[in-house]
């Protein structure tokens, strides 16, 4: 019996509890004797922390204690970086609580422990803080002056410059017949999750055991950090992953609160729970995407791209977070996107500013790179008089060129290559889906008061980061099997997808896979987590290895008990057969085997976005008439959940392209402090979206042939929308050079175009 | 203050401070944690419950204001034996991923479909624009609600 | 974002409610739908010592329609207005404006009285009240009084209400069947506060406009009428050229603010565009 659960659009098991309101998110978990933590956060962007006086707060009835840096012998621990942990970044890492300086509005200064959250909040006003203001650094240009420096010891606000190199770009530019240079900018936004963060910690003094709830994304790594900071062995700490209300790269990294709350629990010998509220989340969860480039592209007259060269400046916020360097690193390595570019020279500078620190958000650095290059391609094609679709086709990497080496990044010596795929096929399919030839007649036309525009852009998505992932399979007492994962759930449906993979590999009905457990450190010996679109490839491949090891273990045990050769043992639904005899599988309850998948290579899913929009030039309003994403994912395990990933990430990308904008004033004061200010897409904003998922070019680097595919929808949204708007407003000569495409910005582009025409 | 009201068909009596919101009362006093808190300032809709049949933001209602009313949460729109037709439509169309916003969508959709089983796609989108989802991008949610209309049409005819 | 502590009362009569407000030296606030007050308290921007819940007060939830116009009880909710089919003819401008208010769940709770008392400069209801020269009846410790809309709305979140006064009714004057009207607003997303909005109406006298009323929402510190734009409209026949002129007059007349959602220059231009489009829409409506 050969199963085909892989590739089937299976309904999700998780839904059975989520639809009933029976999900268990960290705030749903109750515990006796709980104290609630409320964090006092800086309202000053940059200053010297002179004194903290919590005495009045301690007198508020219901307040148990107030924890500050002074309670941490030896000073507050530093949060180390997880990715690109370069020595150059060390001076810029964040202490878990402010002690001598505050560097951003939202930085934790004190933790109030109280019998209720409301009382804790009441007590915040009673804590007297003395801060000496320092000049705020509110943008990268001010940072670059190095007049007001965030880290005196470092002496600079620039933590690092990544250098992406391939070939000899300077020589190519010197000889190039055509060069175009532009400054472009993506606005600050972030992977806001509907469930804000939360941490609950319980310290059992008798057992010397710390249990931390609310883990997500990379619990194993975070456990190692916490263990080092808090002075406990890793084995003394359990990180429990409850249901998680979204991740998108932002939730699950190690934040200051991930130390503060366990520390508090141990310090006061009571369980402590902290649930982030939305006001905090906006200023405390990792920001992302604020990058500005000065980019040149060199071409031959026939439109062949010869080289790209330039600088990118990322506004990093006040500290280097665990994965803070990823976006700035990626934008340099992936600036060329899916295009054949033989010479690359990109310097990507990281600037520390008095803003919320930066981490990853789905498609980090890739969203920005796609916007930068795709905007330039449309402008260059127009300059050279070449059809912008033909321009792209000419330069897209061909399957015959795969694997295709990309720019090499220093420091970190990151070399990589794209794995497989015929990139032009997804572009062709997208153009066909939207009927580009028919629509192209509408480009720039004014119909019923609205200008029509088309955009078409291409992207690659990197996935499947290694080095390893683990899974374990065990027989339950009732003869069903359970799968234990080292990867994490952030809502993407792992409980279903891994059941499909396991059921197919074991050739049993999917109901025989009773449950997939994920994330918590108790489940496997060495897990890694959910990031870089790795769960299906890394976790799925680990599941395959686990099923192989499981069957080997089962055959060994069953051969003995059935009295037959191991090779004769087979698993048939709920029975083990061999040598003419059979036994129920439940007789082997407790039998378990682990598996792992080791991987040093990345997968590269790819595709195209094509859009038809209208622009009301007076209102500056954009409406999407039709928007198609075509993505080749190598192998689709669950087409139903895959469509959800593509459309969901697309709407996030459109939010970043049009609506979302984290704003600060020149004093580093945070201006977008509520969901009335930070605008998320709603059901009426982007209704006309569709996607086509292909799996024509499997990845050669893993047994499933799958490619990480959760980020393709977001990566090209900015570039596609901006190109479509430019196309619509071409009669004004409008060239959007920044995101988001707010009504004011669009109107200003039109105004500028009208002024130019009048001259 | 003592406040008495009905939740999911059962009379309850709670002793609460005036400042406790209905959302927090449901979640912590009554341990009905299906109603979620996403913003606490009336924008995201994750806390939507039905009060006297109408969809409302429970983070903007004080528990004491619920005195004498009938409150229905996502738990009250569910049963143990099977998913309801509305829930099945959500599952079929993959109208949820992380599940955090889902209870608010279920209660809102239920209220809409009960009042307007003939609503069209524009009306569905307009009503759902008061609920934020970060995972799905909404298209599958709208598909699910439109699909669910057939199960509410019979009920309207009976009334 | 838990609420700050406060006392709570739920009186059964208007007299009791007024007395409670009067007895708290300006630190008490009435609570109607709570859709504006609760978020302010969640951010601890407002911290009243006492909330006086108005939900039990009798006689404040009716919509009365008669020869003298539309009388909205202060506790009439947005959904009550949208559910009342009589208003389609009795006050189409009110109905259209209300259909833009916030979202489904908020419309089930938010009230006309609450909106006027809160006086957010971007709210539709104060804009309709101003444009239509509504009269707002209030009850306070000094008794009942009626305040003209132009005197009621004084600035951002500022009204003529004394701390002990509660709105009881909003009276919109009679609406002739032949009246032309238009309502245009533009917000970043459906249901958001408008970056600008224009409500207008006029009557027709021998093909020309008379009695023009043009009000702006979301621009400057308060909703208000635009007398210069009205003057540009009165006495003329509406055509595209006039609509452009009226739009320009409206744009010139406002004092727009800069904020994170819109620049002042854009807002000014937006006001003009919306006025022009509202006027064209008004002219295009067929007479009843």
C-alpha cells in the first residue's frame, strides 16, 4: 500500500482545537501562586540612567517586588547573537535590563511583580526614574556623523559593514556602456503577531528545575542562552512551546524578557507570568526593514545586466539582537535576486540608532533587495527602450546554469549557490494567468478617473537553513504512533504536515499518527527550530530519517518476538507482521527512534508576482484589480497550507508596501504606539489576490525534494506594487523610490510630475 | 462588585472590580480562554464575543456592564462531538493558521450570517474588516464565510 | 493595558446620573458605548475617578422622525441608525455618513451622544451635526438646555458640555425630499478615521443652488462648516467647472494639520478633491 499524503491538500489537525477556542497559548496557562510581571520601559530615547527609586511602588498594595539591574550580581547578562555572532558585534549587544544608559524608547528598566497585571501597571507611575537626556540619533545619517554615540566604548555607531563580492564590479562599471544610479528606501515595519509575546516561568527549588513556558521558534538555542545567563545546566531547564500566535521571524528569538522572567521566578521563588500588551509589542518586538540604498546597475545596450554596485544602510535600532544582522547581510548577498549578474560589489553598513532594535521579518533583506533591484530594472528598461518583461527574461538564471553561485559575503565567509529551477517559467506562467498581453494596453491609461498600471517582478526565496534538525517517533500504548519534532510551530500547520510525511514513509493511514509534538525541549535531544523557511525541508527530512531508524528498531525487536528474520518484518496499519505471524503494534509501546537531517546547503524556491492596479492620483489611493503569485516550491507537501503561506505572506508584503510604517520623531520618540497608528491590512484592503504553486523543479539537496516556501509571497510585494504604481503614473513621470506607498507620497509624486510638466 | 449574567447558556455570578473588562473576566474569572486579547484598545477584534446576539469587542466592555445580558463566546458556538458547519467551512478553506484571531472571526461570522445569510462577498469583507488576521491574508476566511451561508439560510427561513 | 482604577455607578434616572457627575468635581465621566472612552482609559490618557453608566436611563434610545426633522436619542447606536429604514428617505446624509463609522462590532455599541460628547475631530457624527446645524439637548444640574452645533463643538475633544451635563438628544432639522446631498471621505483603510471628509447638501431653486451647507471632517482641530465654499456654491447651477471652483474654495478655507497619516499639503488638496466629488455626486442624485 503506497500512501500519497504528501501532495494532498489535507485539512489540518490543529484546527480542531483552534476553531473551538481550545488552543492553549501561554496566557491561557494558569498556575497557582502566580505573580504577574509588568515592565517599566524607558520613555526616553537616549540618556544616562542616573537612578531608580522603587520605594513608592513597593508600597502599592499588591506589589510584591521590583527588580532592577541592581538585583543582578555582576551586572545584567548580555543577550548574545545567535546568527552571525561576530566579535565586531559584541560591544553592541543588549543587556537584559538597562543599567547605565537607556538607548531606545521601550528599553526595560525595571520589572514590577504584583498580584495582578492591573496593579503592576498602577505601580509603574510610582517608580521614580532619573534620566539625563543625551542627544538622540534618530536616523542612519545622524548615526554616521558619530557625534552622539550610543556605545562610548565602541566609539562608533556603525557596528559592521558586510561586503558582498562577485567578480570585478569596478572593472565592469568602468567598461559599461550604460549605468543607472538610484537612491531607494524601504520603511521600517515588522512582523507583528496577533498574539503578543509572553513568558511564564516556574522555579522548583527542591528539584533545581526551571520550567519556562511561551517558547517558540528556537527553544533549544534559547535554552542554551538562558542556561549560560542564569547559571543553570541545560538539563535543569525545560522550555515548553505552547500554541503560538504567529512568528514571522520576530517571535521566538531571545529577548530581554526571556531572561528577566525566569530570573524573577528564581529571585522571588514564585512562578511569574509576563504577557506583553500591544503598546509594548509595538516598541519591544523586533523592528525590521528600514534600509536605504545607493545603487548602480551597469548594463549592455541590449539589456544584459553586467554588474551591480552600491551601498546599503540599515537602521539597526539600539542594539544588535540575536538575529539582527540577517537583513543587512541578506540584502547584500541577494541584491541580484534571480538574475544572472556576474559582478557584484555591495557594502551593507549597519547603523545603531535610538530606536527599537532590529531582527528578522519574513524574507529579511530579500524584500528590500527585490524592491531596490526591481524598481531599477523597470527604470533601466525604459531608458534603454527595452520591454521590461523581455529585459527580465534575458537576465533570469536558466536551469542549465544551476547550481548558480551567488555573491560571497564577508565577514562570515558566506558562499552559496541557487539549487535548481527555470526561473522564467514562473514569470511566464504569471503573465499568462493575468493575461498580460490583453492588460498591457491599459498601462498608464486614465479610465473613469483612475490610472491603470501593471507590475511584474521575479524573486528567489532562500530556505532550509541547517545545520541539523531532529525528530523522534514512538509507539503509544494504544498502538498509534507519535512524532516528536525539534522544529517549532508558529502556526504553519506542522502537526499536519509532519503527520503526512510520517504516514507516507511508514505506509500507514494518517490516523495511525496520533499526534505531532513540536518545539518543547523535552521532546528530542537536539532541536533547532522554525526559521528561514526550514521546517518542511529540515523537519520533514528529519522525520524521514526517524521513520527509517524507527523501522530498523521495530524490525530488530519484532524479529526476535516473531521469530523471523528482521528483513521479513513489515508494519501493517496497527499490526506487525513477520514469518507468517502477527502482533499488535501496541505490544511495542515505548519503542522509539530518533532521526536527524544534516544540511549545509540552502534551498531556493522562486517565482514571480504580477499585478494590475489602479491609482486615484488625487487621493493617492491604490486598488488592486488582480494580483498573481506563481511560485515553484520543489515539492508541495500540503497544497492547502502552502496556498495559505503564499497568500498570507503576500498580504504581509502588501502591508509593508502600502500601509505599515513605524515612525519616530527627530528625538527618537516613538509615534506609532497603537494599532490605530500602525496600520495592518484588513479584509477590505487587498481582496483580489491569487496564487499558483508549482513543483516542477525539486531541490536536489534533501530527500523530499522540497524547498522552503513560506516567504515568497512577501519578498516581491514591495517591488511589484511600486512598479505597478510607477507604470500607472507614467504620464507624470512618477518613479516611487520609497516604501510605503502612502497616499501622501503618491500624491507628492504626482504633484512633482505636474510641476515638471509645467516647466 | 457582584455581577450576574449568562455565559454560553449558563448563569454566572462573579465578584469583580469595576475596571475588569469582560474579556479578562471571561478569560480569567470564568476560565473561558477561547476569547483572545490582541490589542486591548478595540482595534483587532480578537476579543469579539456576542452580547445579546450582537458581535462586540469584549475588551471595550466592563464585566459589570454585562449585568443581565446573554454572552456567547466561541466555546458557546462549539460542541465536543463535531465541528459546527461554520467551523467545518473554516477548516475546509484553511481559514486559519496560528488560530489566535480565529475565535473572533468565528463569533463575528456567526453574528453576520445569523442576521444576513444572504450577504455577498463585499458585505462579508466589510464586516470582517473589523477583525485583523496576520497569517491568512483573509481570502480563505472570506471564502469560508461565503461557503457557510448555505447553513444559515434555513435558519433565517424558520424565524 | 489594564484600565486604571475607578468607581462605577449605573443609575436608573437621568437626575441620578447628573447628580453623580456633579458630585465628582469634573473627575467623573458618563459611559455610553465606551468605544472611544475605553481605549483612552486603556492607554491611561483618561483616568476618570467615576464612570456613570447610562445604559439604564429610559427614553434615550429612540429615533423620532416628524415634521421638525430627526430626533436621535443620545444612546441611539450606529447600528440603530443603519437598521432604521425610515432614515433612507428621512435623512440620507446621516445614514450615508454613519455607514462609514468604524467597524461592525463598534457600530453595535457606539452611540451618537457618545460621539458628540467625545468630539474627535475626525468623527463623522459631529461633522453631520455641524453641517446640518443640529441642536444638541443636554441635561445638567442647572437643568436642560439646547446648544447649537456651531457652539457645541469647540475644538479637538472639546465641547461646550459642563462636567455635570449629559447629552439627551440630537435634533437634525427637517430634510426636504428634493434636497441634494453628498458625502465623501478618504481613510487609509475601511473604517479608519478619515484623513479628510466632506458632507454637503443644498436645495435647488430654479436650477440654482440655495441653502448650501458644506462641512469638513478630520481637517483642523474641529469639524466645521466652510462658509466661503458655501458662498462659492450658492446662487449657481452645478456643473463640473463649478465643482472644481467649490473644491478650490474648500481647500483654501481649511487649516489642515500634519500627522503620521497625511501631510498638511496633501490634506488640503484632499479636502478640495472630496468637496468637488461630493458636489458632483449631489448633482447626480435624481430628485425624490
